[in-house]
């Protein structure tokens, strides 16, 4: 490795020598103290390498032997430095751009707020600005943890606030407090599911079902009752005296309140074959990168998937907009996930267990969260050969009554 670095630093010239006295030319060159590397004889002449500092010293030997020397290639740092030195303007521009980018990378260029619904974004930004977090501020002078803690104390609706730095952007993450949702009490109480009523408790209103009765979903359980103690609605002003005597004002209805607890059943059937062929991800993947100009995409690496079957995920990365201007070029990342055919051969017990787990998961999705499970039954159902079918039945004891508008 160090030898290669030394050769690169010194510089080498690959040349081709032509003439009738190549042997004499080579002897004279060696007598002059020039070291020749990788000498090869070909039909066109002699190919070799010399150091950059020794190339001019071959002129005397070339004149004496009437040998023509042609430079085929140049290699090393001296040639690169000379080529870039002729482009001083370009180097100056690159240096200025690098300096500007270095300075801008230390500043805060954009501040965004995410995760907030009730907390106003402008309020968060105003309070952050008073704490020193604003655009074009020196990012290393900001104590982001202290700013996040102070913002959390100043915003009562925020349960947690985190401030993260992503390059020149600051992201303020807000997690709001979850207030308890009080259901609106209006109208009648109706059943959420079908079931057999086991207990009724009417606090206010009139019961429409009795214990032991089977109810269906949406059936009215407790209706609103008239409230005779409330003020009645006034009669129409344009009504006649006779009509006002015959028409009585209707007292307003009170809100139905109570509980209706019942036995409710949930069930689900699932079937799992004993022999099955599926397509799954193997875990292998390949990454490809490209550049997108408008609707045109140019892939720089891995333009095509290396797998026969794959699942492709495309992610776009664009520079953050500055005010109303957006950078027209985006970086595209393509992830190719290999798909393979998998053959499953299950025993009867394994198929039944998988079917039971799938059926139980489906039942839990149908159930009301937090209800009391009384009984659970698992039944093996008859099915065609080559598969196992299982039914899971669950009996719960829960309150069916919910409010519905009249």
C-alpha cells in the first residue's frame, strides 16, 4: 500500500519507444541513471514506465539512437495537481460553496411542529422563539432538552414535548394529553349487540324489554319519559282562543338512563389447509438509488431487481423547501425484497391449532373491549379432506345500552 502511495505521489509516465536501435537506447538510458519499470517488447516497439523526474533525462539517448518516444498515459498526483491548477476559478468556487455550506450547516434553517391537534402550531413556535429557538440561530448554542422541558411546562395541553435536530432542521414533537370522552346523553338507550337480557336497571325512563327476552342489535331498550315538572312550551301566538283551549302543550322528554346487562355470543370459523403453497419474503433485499427530475427517474445503482420475484418499495427523499421554492430534484431509494415460494405440510394438530388461534383473534376483534368472558367453546367442524376447520364461540356478560338519537 505504501509503495502505491509513493508511486502515485511521484508520478509515472507510460511511454512507447520506436526505432531500430532500441537495445542501444535502453542501455544509454540506464547509463544515465534512469530507472525503467515494467519494460515490454511489442510489435510496435518497446513499452515501459519511468518517473516523471526521469522522463526529460531520456532525450539525449533518444537523439543519439534516433528513437521516437511517445507518451501513452500519465499517472500520479503531479498531473492531477497541474490539471486542477489550470482551473483555479473552479477550485475557488468549490471552496466558497464548501465554506457557505459549512456555515449554513451550523444554523437552524427550518422549524416544524408535528403531533399536535389541539395545541396551536403558531403558539408553539412563538414560545420556542422566546426561548432562543428560531431560524438562523446557531444550533450548537441551543440546549434542546431544556427548551423541550420549558415548552412542556408552558403548554398545559401537552403531555410530552421532544425537540430533535435533523441537520439544519429542528423538529418539535408534541404528544397531547388525552381528555376523557364523555358520551353525549341524549335520546333513547338501544342495544349494541344481540343477546339475552339478564338484568335491567332503569334510572330514568321507561323500559321496553324485560329480563329473559332476546333483543337484537339496534332495538330500543329504555325510552325517554315525559318530564311533567319541566316548563311546557308556549302555544302558538296566531292560534285562536278555541284552539288554544283544546290543544295542550307537550312537556319535554327527559333523558333515558339505566343499564341493561345481557348474555352476548360471538363466534368465528377459520380453516387452515394441511398442505399449502404461499409466497413470502425471504429476508434478502437489494437497494437501488436514483435521481428523479419531475416525472423522469434515472437509476444510478441497481436499476433492475436482482430477484425473480420481489416486492418493491420506493421512498423519495427531497431537500426541505425554502419559503415557497422547492428543489426540483429528488433522490429515490428503491428497496427490492425477495419473494420466494414456501411449501407447508402441517399435521392435523398443527392445522387445528393455527385455525383456533386465527378464530380466537377474529373473535377478540368483534368483542367489546374490557367485557367479562363467561364461557369459551372450541369446536372442530367437519370439512373437506386436506384442511381443518375450527369454530371458537365466546359468551360474554356486558352492558348493551347505548344512546341513540330519537
